[in-house]
C-alpha cells in the first residue's frame, strides 16, 4: 500500500487561485510531496512569485494566466496542463475566490453584488466542467472545492460571499452523485480561518461589519490562523485514494480525520444539511 504522503509523486494537480491565499499554501504543500502543479490565476506577477517559492521548496509549476469566470479560458488551462504533463489533471483544487461587497445588500449595485458570484460560484462550475470529462473517461479523479464558514450563521454584510459559498456546497453534493459511479470524488474543503488578502479587506471594512467579525480578523492577522500543516493534512487525505469513500461532503479542517478514514458515513454526515438544525 502506497503511503499517503508518497501518493502524490508525479500526480498532476490543477489549482485555480493558486497564486495566493489558500491556493498558494496548498500549491507549496503539494509541491513538497512531488506533485506536478498547474497554477491558474489572473495575476502574472503573483504567479511568478508563487513559482519562485515553489522552486525554493524543490518543486516546479506550470503557470497559467487565466480567468475562471471564462469557460473557454478554463478549458484552455486544462488543455495546457494535459499537454505539459501527458494527461488531464488527476486532481483539481478550486481556490479562486473574492469576498464580494462588504456592505449592505440595498447599498450595493446589482452588478457589484453579482460579480463575485462569477468567481466564487461559476468559477467552480467552469473548472469542474473542464476537468470532469477526463476524470470520468479514466475512471479516477479528485476535486477539492475551497469553501468556508460551513457551520456558522451568516455574517452581517457578507451576503454575496455567503450565498456563493453555500451554493458551492450544494453544487458539490449534487455533482458528487452524478460522478460517483465513475470513481470520481468531489468534496468541499473548509480550511478554517487563515490570513489572506481577504483578512485585510475585512479589517479595512471594519466600520460596516460586526465588531466580533473584525476582531476575529485582527486575531487571524496576528497569529496567521489555522496552520498550513493542519490544512495540508486534510487536503492530502481528501486528494488521496484513502478518501475514495468520501464524496459530496462538506469537510472542515477541525473534523476528526480518524473518523473520516474509518467510518461508514451516514448519508447526512458532513453535508450542508448538518448546518440546517
């Protein structure tokens, strides 16, 4: 049996939003495990900086400048990864995201409110549509979709962001059923509080947000939030064959990995329905 940390040697992983934040953290982590990475992001400068860090950690990555809101650009990214690595991606990690307008719904234009949904929700849809045909054809594949705050009440003035992230969890559940018989697993991955550019945006919008949310963001900026090691431990599991029995789930970084590895999961366990009490 291949050890989980050795399983990613030469596996190809496409990461959207891979140039910063959670996507960058996971990219560096999987590079250390020997994975062949394809990073997609809109900023060439950020892609170049992330590539340097990956090289410093002994890895390499294909840099793809593209926009997940454009299905044609997403398809091109998958094709470039296929050409570079001799086949379509083995693993897709959807980490591209925006906080959206951090202000009242009625104070936000329709365009401003819906634009983040193009990235946070439809970006995931386009990415899955682009990679799934190859995974279904080969009868194997893993998809991790980064979400957040799956088990807490909505926050004041986060309506666009919360709507997209909740919709993602339901989308993952629905698609998981469609591809389960093809040995493809897709799960929502909640990495916990983490210092990213979004943290700074929340702090800057402090006068419009709940004081507890702002205080939590300040604390995350001070401490860095959830450790990369803990996030990678869960990401490795969900991207490995050890999690073949786990699909269509909303998994939080603090969930019991031992239970996830060994248990026969009940239909409603670790799903969006767990927050609808």
